[in-house]
C-alpha cells in the first residue's frame, strides 16, 4: 500500500510537469495551427538559462527560474514575430522552421556547454514523512509551482479579455479578425506564453532529473504523445492526458519497469486512436 500511494504521488507530479509542456504545445497548435518541433528545445534552454544564472551569475534559484521563463518566452515571441508570422498559413514551412530552431538551439547548447551533464541540483533536498510514506521535498515544490502555473494559465485564458481573444482566434480566425482581433499582435503573445511555460518546466525539472544537450528529445516525444492522447487542439484534453500519462508512467515504472512502461503508453495511445481518432476530448481539426 505504501508503494502504491508513493507511486500515485509521483504520477501526479509527473502529470503536472507534462501538463505544462502539453498545454504550451497545444496552445501553439490550437491558436496558430503550428506544430512546434522546437518545444523540447525551449524546455532544455530553460534549464540551461537557469543553470547559468545560478552557477555563473549567482542568482537565487527562484529568480533564475523566473529569468529562464522570461528568456524562453522572449525568444518564442521573436521567433514567431519575425519568422513564423511570415509563413503562418504554410504548415509545412512553419514545421520546418520550428525544426530548424530546435537544431539551432541544440547545436548552440552543445557548442557552449559541451556534451557532458551539468552539475545542477535543486536547492531543497530531503523528504517529508506522513506515516510510512516518504515524499521528496523537491518534488512537492515542483508540483505546487506547476499546479500554480496551470491555474494561472486557466485564469488567463478563461477569465480575461486576452484569453477570450486567443480562444476566439483558435475557434475561427476569420471571424475573430472580422470582430477586430489582431493576429499579428496576439499570435506572438500566444507563442511566447507557450515557450515560457516550456522554459519554466525545464528550469524546475532539470535540476532534479538531468541537464544535458539530449534532454529535450524525450520531452518532445512525451509532448506529442500527450497532445495526441488528449486530442489535438484541446487544452482540457491535453491537461487530462498529461495526468493520465504521468500516473501510468509512474505505476508501470514501479511495477513493470521503465522500458515496459513506455511500451504501455504507446499501446494506450494506439488503442485510443483506433477507437477514438480525435483523442479523449479532441474535435475535428480545423484548417488554420
């Protein structure tokens, strides 16, 4: 029973991390119609920016995380404004642009920091005990921060004029433009918001897991997996699927082993696509 509860806590923590990544990925696809292959690169870049701020600038870790989020958000804003925006209706071109950016980020990180893993540790250690159950303090902190960020994103999208404008463009861009919405202003903001979330996740999680040039590859794969499971373009589906993926990954890793756990996830997605091609809460994909 102890192991079962601890695995559930780990799964919820993983789900919150995956939710931040998947929500950012879905936000870009749902609003701009762009498949952002650079999403994992922004996650990795967030980790390296936070590491640089802590190790070389001397900033405290919370401030370094904030700088990482702002830096990745700013880079995403510039990337959309000056490159993606010019080819926003050409899906293949935007896909290739995002892939090119991912390769540039990966190559730059490798050139500057080298191929080895950085010595980047979370500033809080130890575990909290509730009876026979132990929960690492750093995992709880990351969970609280991720849930807070998810809640803030929900408030932004569903309780502000900016959020309503973004969702209107996601539903029907032409109607939104006819109502006076300006995609050239809102699209870069949406992209910056999504890449900032990826950078925030990377800055929080890489000190616990690892920080190396190849850390973005499994992140991109998990983001794809989660978004497909939840349904393309569905923010609610992405969040739900993220927690399902996190819990399934935690339990299968504990009871079956990591490699079998990954296989279970892929089988789960394949079965879902057979019986429900639009995903858990997905809808028919619109033309962007």
